[in-house]
C-alpha cells in the first residue's frame, strides 16, 4: 500500500450539522481536521427544521448564533405556534403558543432561544464558519472506504474521481449519517426497531396558501382528519411549504404528480401548488451497539436514529460533537488523560436514551391516532368530538412542544470524569426543566446584572466558578495546580452575582461543554483536575 499522502489530526466523514459542528469545536481550538463529503448536500427537502436552544447556545459560544438568527426565513420574531386543526381550511382544535422554546424573549433558563429554520440554512451558517477556520479543510467528492489503526493513529482510505488515497490522522470520526460506512467499519450494529411508521415529506410552493386559511401564523399545523392525517407548515421564503402525511399504507406511492392533489384534499383548500420534491421516510428507533473502536468514533445519526417528533435529532448530533470535540482537543493538546475519550460514549448514550424515549412517546400519538370519523361535522356531535380530541391533544402532545427538560435537563451520571457529590441519585428524568447544579448536569444559567450571560464568562477550558468570597485561597491553589499540569483553567469570581443558592456550593468546576464536573465547599486538590480530564 502506498504511504499516506497527507497528515492531519482528525478526519471527519460527513459534512452535515454533526460533522460541521465537530470541525468548529476542533478548529476553534487549533486542531487540524479534514472533512470529507461525497456530495454537495443540496436539495429542497430539509432534514430538520428545529434548532433547539441548546444548539444555539453552542453557536453562541462559537460566535455565530446571531448569524443563524439573521438566516431565519421569516424573522427570528416569527411566532413558533403549533396548531392542531381538522384541516388547514377547517376547524381549530388546539394551539400551543411559542412551542420548542423559540420565543425570543429573554429566559433565565438559557442564553439562546430555539429557532425554526430549515437545516440547509443552519448548514450554510456552520459551513461559513468552518471555511473561516485556518485549521479546517473540506474535500467534496470524496467517500470513506476503510481504515486501519495502530497505537499512534489511523490510516484512512478515501475514494474519489482520481482513484483512492490514504490519509494519516490521529483520529477518525464518522458523522456520516444513518447509513454510516464508518459505523460498519468499526463493527457496530444498530440495535432497536425498524418501521415504526411509513411517511412522506413533500416540499412545495403555494403562493396563496398562507392567505387562504384563518388560523394565523404558525410553524406547523397538524391536520386531524380521517382522509389525510398529516402535518403542514411554512418552510422558507418564496412561499415554500412542507407537507407530511404520516402513517401511510405500505402500498402508497406519493409521486410529485399525485402530491399536489393530495395536499388540496388534506387542507380542503383548492389553490395553485407546485411540488418540488416528494420523499418517503420510515420512522425507526436505533442505537449503535458501540460508538467507538480504538481511535474511531461515531456522532449524530451514525449512532442514533429516532422519530423526528420533538425535533431532537439534529440537535442531539451537534451536542455529540461538542462532547467529543473538546475531549479530542484536550487529548491532542496534552491536557486530556488516557480515559477522557472513553467517557464520550458513557455520557452521550445516556442523553440518547432519554431523547429516544421521548421521541418514540411523541410518535405514538400522531394525527392518525387523533382522527375520529365525524370530527369535521358541523353538528353538535361533531363539536363534541372536537372537544374530546382537544382534551386528548392537551394531555398527550404538550410534552412534545414544551420539552425543556429533555433538551437541557439530562445528567451525565456515573461518568468517570465527573465527581459525584452524592446528589446524582436525586436526579430524575422530567419533561419540565429544573436547573440543578448536580455534577454531570448542565450548569444552571443566569443573566448577570450587566446583561451578559453567565455562560459568556466561562473559559474555553475548565472554569472554576466561585460563588462567594470565602474561597480565595482555594482558587489560588487550583490555579497553581492547573498551571503545573498544563491545564487551561479560568478562575471566575462571581461572589456578587448571588449564584450560591442556585449552585448550592461556593466552588463549582465547569467543563468546556458547560456541564458541572464537581462542586464543593473547599478545593480537594489536583486529584480532581486529573479525574475531570480522564486521569491526566
């Protein structure tokens, strides 16, 4: 075999949101990485439309959250209401206002609100930042073929128009989606359930549709009728909409030619429609049997798949890349220990399981299950049916659109790089978010008196937060120990910010991903830094 033609630190397979996020996390930390992507990722159909508040917090840290806000097709103030109707041209059943935490009003729980934006717009913002970073290179028209590894690195073989090529790198990361070739190469299998439902995603242009219904602005309208149970909503400027018939029969083939008439029947509105794409998709639930083998790792859809209801998937992949990214950077730069990378799967699998459970629960109650014969009748019996279904919607769907506890409330329990103070056992899974500084949890957020976010003051490495003025000697000791070990540590003295009741400790060690690594009343010594960084 010919010797490797190029050397880099990390080869990333796939230029979707997870791959681009990993490149930004690494590139902003000065780590050389190469993204390989086999196509240009163009097309009408967005793979996601919801950017959760947690993803936008990562983007704030990267300095690009405002760029995503500017890319919002309807303006960041566009109301993210979710409406349940019999048809777009029919009866209103229920409205959930400002769903998915997209309300731009300031909230103590997070530094950035969610945003309804097509994934291709998000990718454009991420790609722009990637191209700005001198340590990151993108090569399109390449596909992953295979890899080998030894104690010092990986040799990655690529296919492209000119033949094959082998690159040398320290690590390989598969961000190559549901059909991941890297996953196959590390011998991981997807474990779970295929075929929870069969559905279609149709993108179309309808210049008059927004004017022809009386339900007001929103981001999605669930159409609860027996004929064509479905979702529909605006997607982008230029009168672009999406249409999603759910739970369709195995024999349905919704061609672009048939889709326009199906949309008219589903909405009850006869208007001009130009169908741009019509794609079948199958809802499933899968987790990879393992996320790593030696120096090769998986992120995003390469290691988890679930129904899209709740909008978790793309966001979950971005947070995978943040967790893995800072740990790869720390390891490559010498301040991460030999066990740091092993914590990636231990931590992220917990978050994945929470999300998969929530998404599958949301999937159990679609428009198909809510529809009732006679629900559209303009009779007392029809009105009674609508009132009954409205109660079911409130009872079963609220958790889908107000799931802050799923987005922000997970805790990395039993992680080897988190020092439990005995409170992890008190953590409970919940849809509603309760900010807790339990080690392993996301550091509780607050807006400070000067209008800045607490998160804006955290450092790029570890941060030692002092919530009162009694620990100056502890902070000095921690800073000396970190310097001696070559660990980037920022001591953040916010004794006047009234954070001690929130964090329930005068000292809190916070990781680069804004999760709590430890809290306590006195600095325990350099052993804590070594534990938090994987046995440095």
